[in-house]
């Protein structure tokens, strides 16, 4: 199929078996294709239509399975995006969702221009905990919790109402395979990094990381180098346990054992050792980036970031 943007135009009508959707504007784009803001011709309701490229259609079936389970609930009650229908139009596969205003990343950049206060973050945290609790009850792991995937319903409200979106990487918790790389860089839970068995708890890690980012207006851990990400985890939280290091499939990607006066002990690889073992050069710590050595240091973030 040719690129989505070369064939779809503003004003074009997408036809499902029961509904006509007129494209008003394109509001998102990714490797999967595009997201269009559309008007339902019969009701004038505005919706978001995710238009998929051919290469992503076969990977969509699990996402549809997850969305079908979620739709058995009241998505509004559990802060989850509402899914309307899937349809084929010409050579496109389209997924129709409720239209939400903007994601948290856009909100930080365009509306606030700075980090969020704790009293703004707290209701977001509460709503996302409700969403994750419901996903856990359905046996679903989202795998991609980040500000881009949390949408604001209405930015004009005093208390921000949010919904979790994008189940493209979600899967049944019962089918997880440890050792598989999941979650975006920086957001990756320690058990995923080390190649240990994991549960839906990795979504809680992703949520905690996201909330820290809202507070800092930057990433808590580096997101451009997995070595620096692990280095930051160790500095902030301490070394993983002996058992975690012994049984992790990817432990030796980041750590090694060496003898000392107490016997064999684990330590983090040096940047040079990591680069040699993994044949990927470890990046330098950015000079502009403050170094935290514990989560308690976040208490002084207003001084460090001058906010």
C-alpha cells in the first residue's frame, strides 16, 4: 500500500458498513500510519480514526482483542479510551475511537511550558491507578505507559480528566515471555531490563516513571542509552538483589561478577566494558543533566531546575 498521507486528503469520506466519516484534519502520525480527526456525517459527532498501514494490520488482531475486552466495561468509569468500530475502507484498515483533546506531552509543551505541580499530578495518578487496576482484573498488560499515551479529555476543567489510550503493544498477562524487550527506553522496568519473569506490575513502574517526568518536565532516567538508564537506576535505587542478578537472562549485558575480600560480588560494568561486550557504544552522561543519587533528591528539583 502506498503511504497513507499520499492517498488520503482533507474532506475525504471514509465509509464503514453503517457510518460515513469525513476527514477534518490529521492530528497524529507514526510508523503505524495516521490518526485523523473525523466528523460522523449522520450526527456531527467528532471522532478519532486510526488509519493503519498494511504492514501493521496483522499485528492489530491482538490490539482488537484487548479493545473488545475493555469495551465490555464502561470505559468512562475506568479512564480508558472508548473504541467504536473497526472497518476496511479501500486499501485501509481503520479503527474508530472517541476524540480526546491532547496527550500529556502536548499539554506540557503547549499549555504549561513547564513541569506540573504535585496537586495537578495527584488526580492524574489516581485516574491511571483506576485504569491499571481494571486492566489487571481483565488480565491485560499495557506495556507502553508514557505521557504520549495518556490523553486529556478537556484541558479547560479545573481537575484534569485523563484516559489511557493506544493498546497496540498490549497483550494478555498470561502470555508474557520473560527475556522479551518491552516498554520504551527509560520507562523499562528493571525485571524487563534484566530478563526476569514479570507481571502487570511493569505498568505500575511505567506509571511511576511517567508521573516523575510530569514533576521534572524531563526524563527521570536517560532514554537514549540503555547503559545510562541502568546506571541511573542503580544510582537512584541501589543494586538489584543477588537473586535477580543470578537469574536474569540479560544480567551480563549490564553487570559482572568479580572477587573481593568477601567473595564474589556483582558490580555495574564500566562504559568501556559495556561497549565491548554489547558492541554498542555507551553514551556519556549529558553535561546539562543533573545527577540524582536517590529519589529523595527530587525534593530539591525546584532548585536544580530553577522552576
